C-alpha cells in the first residue's frame, strides 16, 4: 500500500476526438466528459486524478514514468497503441504501479487486429465495452485496492 493520493488517467491516440469520432462505435461522450467522470469517481475515494492524453507514444511513456513519483495507480486506454506498443507495456511494468486497462468498445467483437492487447499482460484488470462507465469502474477498482 502507498500513501500517495493520486491516480494517473492516460488516454492515447485519437481519443481527443471522442464525441465526433465514429460515434456509432464510441458514442458521443467527449474526452472532457470522461475526465470529469473519472475525476469525480476518484474524489469519492479522496483521491486526486491527473488526466493526460497524447497522440504520441513517447509522450505517453514520459507521463507513465512521471507517475512513478506521485501516483498510486494508472488507468489507461492506449487506443490503437494497445495493440502495437511493447514500449508502453514495458513502461507500465517499469513503474510498478497497479494498472487498470479500459476500452470504450468491446475490442473482442471488432477486427481481429484489436483482439490482442500488450497492456492486458501488465494490467490488474481490464474493462471493455462499457463505454465511459468503464473508466469509473477502473478508477473504483484501483481506489478500492489501495484501501485494502
Ligand atoms: C479503443 C479500441 C482501440 O482498438 C482503438 O484503436 C481506439 C479506442 C477503445 O476505447 O475502444 O482508439 O481503445
């Protein structure tokens, strides 16, 4: 257990376009809505949340490294990098914080290239297909784990 009181929320490529991006798949919820929901859920447990989004793999890795200094867990939707990035999975392993992976859509019901996640192997839990609510589930999971 750690006495740190902050979660890191990481959103990867193209998730800044939520709201208008393929609404038939991702709905009309915006990234701002998601960050608000995750922040409010963390606050229920007395936790702060730092929300970051980038379309650049290296920037995401830098943010994950930074979490080592002041966070007690990482909620991550790495977007398409989920399916390609050993480097992000390695960064998550390196910082050795509990990780909750989120996908708005059910990646297992979509194209086969979305079925494999490099993140899942280093995540405590994975939420897929629950839309924005999945982020609240992930935050709650990490917050409750922190208390136990
Ligand atoms: C996603 C699923 C990924 O396959 C896709 O590349 C995304 C979003 C999701 O939240 O459902 O960008 O991570």
